[in-house]
């Protein structure tokens, strides 16, 4: 994935739960701390 | 019935108040809208977890949706899996509790369930979600907390403020905060039961002692003792104005200018500086006013975006309202200045900042009817002149349009009323049809 232009965004491991089970994906979420 | 009925019955005092409220309404910028500072994180393509309304299950289940379009606080969402099928797109206010960041369901122990109309479209939803979500954006995990924090306002019931006296626009008096909704305050005069609404950052309200500090007229209160619980609102809660240097070339009494007419917010009128106050404040009067005692003068800060140098309207192709009774038409500033032995306020003294506001003609918003400031109405931007917006109230005649600054605290994005719990006035035609 290409990093979005805003440096406030950071990569996060996000947990997903479906009827078939749980898994994780890497997504971008903005971070206030930066 | 909005300002229409109000206009037909209004007294000169009422008109004067409406005029005052309208003219001083525009103030601060969109940053004061809840979530204004963090809204930039949101854009088309951002993924959320949202209630799945396309299911036969008896329990609440959720599914992933992407933002297709943003309009104010509202987003057009499409459930993942519908690809280019727009038939199930739906609008949702992003700040409501039903909207979550991706990952919320797992942390809350709730499984994601695809909408039943596409349930059979993919045999492996896990693989689908991994492909769709990897590298995509979602809301920050603390989004709901941010929404909550942004809905907290520092003004509290029983706080005392100085506010313009609606029976004498040229002076202020003390009022108490009675109610706070979305940063808008219902103020009740300390001596009396009259109330009115304005935003907490409206230039109409000030901290106790402001009038004395700048030389503004003030109606002294006969209330000798504060009731328990009352307190003066701290000065730091109020909107700040720019510091100005009044030592050099500055506004002087009798200088002429153009100003949004407080008695007719649809118009910009020929006006005069009547009194120069401290800290950059000016008392302004509209030329040709029938009131001779100055009771309809109104206070503007010199940096106000609602006052303009002579010639502003002509340059920008806006009809300038000439002084009542002035018959030498078409109005020419050169002749008028000569006839009245006056001079125009120097152009360099006016606020010429034009923020990159992003408003475009035709955009919808929720706007305060400054003639009746408790009403927030469905409205449209119909004209833009630099930072000045012409606001049309949907369903109402053009004569009720208002000139409003782009950074006014009386303009809100679509969905603001829903978010704050403030009642939204629908377009007039819809109102008639209920």
C-alpha cells in the first residue's frame, strides 16, 4: 500500500471478526499524537 | 413563521434588534464547528463499520462500508461488496454512535455479517475483506471520543455575559446563559425575561466589563446581589479580535464607508463612523436613518468583514443602497462626499483578508436566520464575493437573503443540527406541506 500524503496517518494492525473467524489486516488510521 | 411574520409586526425596536443581530452575527470560523479541526482526516474511500440494515438476523449486526461522498457531517456510504452498484447507497451522519472505525466490531465481540442481497456473491468473504481493507484508511479508534470531546462547550448555565441590548442597539447589558446547544447560547437578560440566541463566539457577546473597557454604552443593572450559582463567564471563553494600532492613521468620526445594513441584511448601505471606541471598535450608523438620537448605531470591530471601503459595491457589482431620502441618483460616492463635506475611510484600514474558504455557489448548508437568531434553516450559497457569501433560505423569497461572512459562527455544515440536537427549520415549501 502507498502511504497517504498526510503524515498524520499511520499504519495499524486491525482485527476483523467474521462468522468464519478472526484475522487481521493492515490499514491506515490518523494519529493525533503526531 | 420565520422572519416573514416577524417583519410584518415588528416595532422599530424589534427591527433595530434584528438589524443588530444580523450585522454582528458573522464572526469566527469553521474551526468552531464540532470536529472542525479533525474533519480533514475524512475523505472518500475511508472505511467504517456500520449497522447492516440488509439482514434477517434478529440481533444487531454490522458490515464494512466505504465513504462515497461527503456533504457536511453527512457521508454517502456503500456497503463493501456492492462494487459499482449505487442502488443501496445510503446517507449517514458520521458523528452518530452507529458509525465505528474498522476493528470496532472485533474489539466488541460482534461479527461482521455481509448484507443478505450480496451474501452469495463471494464464497470467501475473508479473502474479499483482506483484499479490500489492506492499505485502506479507516477512522481513528478514538473518533467517538473526539466527537464527544468536540461536543463539550465551556459556557455553562448561569454564566453572566455582556450582550447587546435589543431595545437599544447602541448599548450592552448583562445577560445570563440559560441554555447551550451545539455552542449556541440562549441568553436571558438579567433584568427581564427576554431571551435570544447567539453562538458563543458571536461578536454580540463579551465578558463582564468589556463595555466599560472600550467606552461602549452599557445599561447598568439594578441587581445588587448575584444569585447562587451565577458567575461571570471567564474572559478567555470569548472570541478574540485582532490587535490594531490606533495610533497612526485611523478611523475618525464622520468618515464614510459601506456596511451590511443591519435593518436590511440583504443590502449593503452607505454608512458613517459615528464614534471611535478603544481596542479597534467603532460605532457605525447607516446614512439616512430616521432615528436621530443614535440609538440604532451599532458596534463593529474595525477588522469586521461586514464593513467595506467606499466603492466596494461598485467594484464588485453589488447594488449599494443609497441613503434614505437621497434623490441624486445614480448614487456617486465622489458627489456624495463633496455634498456632505466628508471623507471616505482609507481603504488600508479595512480587513482585506480572504480565507481560502472553499465555498462554492450552489452549496447547501445550515444557516442562522439572523433576523430571528434562534432559527437555523436549510440554506444555499447563491453568490460569493471574496469572503462574503450571499445566503438564500430555501423556500423563501430572495428578499430574505443575507450577506454573511464565510467564517461566521452562524453557518454550519449539513448535519450540524442533527449532530447537536438543534431544531432545523426545513425549506418553507416543505414546512407548508408538513
